[in-house]
């Protein structure tokens, strides 16, 4: 008669092999995810109002990593594993691009407005590219409901209104507060068209002319009077100045999630009620 206790040790190597296989599977999965995020697509979120009306606080989108090539800034934590820049490519004027701030290396997102060698200028709020004013036409006002993101931004900045500078706070008949902004459509010579907000003459509405240096691009936010962009000298937490092309990280592609900031982790149903479903799936 066989003693069952004598057969038990035979299962131990199999259990160890199964654990090792599982750990190796997890490692391979992590490597695959890291490679996908580093070289194909990566997720980003919007923390500010500088790209209104196209991008709002609480938007989450994926961006393609290959259009501008790869450098250390393509990798998590800016790991210095890629010498210089490989497979480099210039963006198209009008691209919405993620890049590393030239000073503090934080992710920023702005619109590419000019390429190396272009002459750029602002004349009374009109963008001038290579001596030609870009077409700028007024369209219907942009109206944004006051949500938790706007309330948080107002509290953080100490401003009395949830609307950013230049916005008119209103109250609808149903009691909902909203912000109204003057909106325009710009069209570049290439035919690329997009919407911008502009609230009249401000300090950066007259600027230049200047020539974009080689190896750099000129970036602007679509919320023209509320964007620290290439019109301002590069400084940590502020303007970006001329952006080196090897600091370009990705081209914004598709909105994958958007929330108004009212969700609470302990209330799972609010994850759905807070979603801006109409924005999900839109191209950026």
C-alpha cells in the first residue's frame, strides 16, 4: 500500500516552475507595455485651459510617438538610452503636439505654428507667418459649463470667477453656471483649420517679427490670452520659448476619456455620470 505522504515532494518542482513561468510572463507583459508606451502610443491628460476650446481640463487622449522620431524624451523618466534623436521628422504646421518643456522637462501640449526658418509675428492678435497674416474669422462664442475642474482651478489660482481671464460668467435658466468666450477660426496657408479663443489686445498680441532658429519650432496655445507659449521666454513653470525639435514627444491623436471632475472613487456610479461622453473618440 502506497504512503500518500511519500508522493507529495514530487509536486514541488512543478509548483516552482509554475511560479517562475508566471513571473516571466508578467515581466514580458511589462516590457511589451513599456515598448508600446515608448515607441507607439502614450496616454496624456490636460491639466490647464491653455488649449481651449479644443482641449479641456479633464480630457485624456493618446498621442502617436513615431511622427517626430525618438530621443531620450520619448522614454519614461527621460531615460538617457537613445543618443541624440533617431528617425527624426518635422511636425506639420497646425499639429497639436506634446513636448518637454525646455527648462524643467515637464510635458506640455501646444499647437505647432511655425517651423525652422519661418518668420513669425503677432500683429494686434493676428498671427503672421512669413509675412502673411493668417486668416482669422469670428464664429459663435464658445460656452463651457462650470464644472468641478473649473472650480478647482479658480481656487488654486485665487481668481474670484471659475472662468479664466476673458470669459464672461453666466447663469442659465436651469441654474447651471457657464463661461462664455469669444471664439475665432484660424486657417493656415496649408488649409489646416482650428478654433482659438481671443479676448482682445493683451501683452503678447503684438510680438516679433522673429525667425525660428534651426532645430526649433514655434508653439502657441489655442487659448491665446491664457497660454504661456513660445511668445514668452523659457522659464520653469512658465513660457516655453523656442522648443527644440528633439523635445517633441508625440502628436495628439484621439480622445479616450473625458471627465468633468465630479467623480468620487468611493461612488463608482459617478465615474459614469461625470464622463463627457460626447467628447470620447474625437480626434484631437
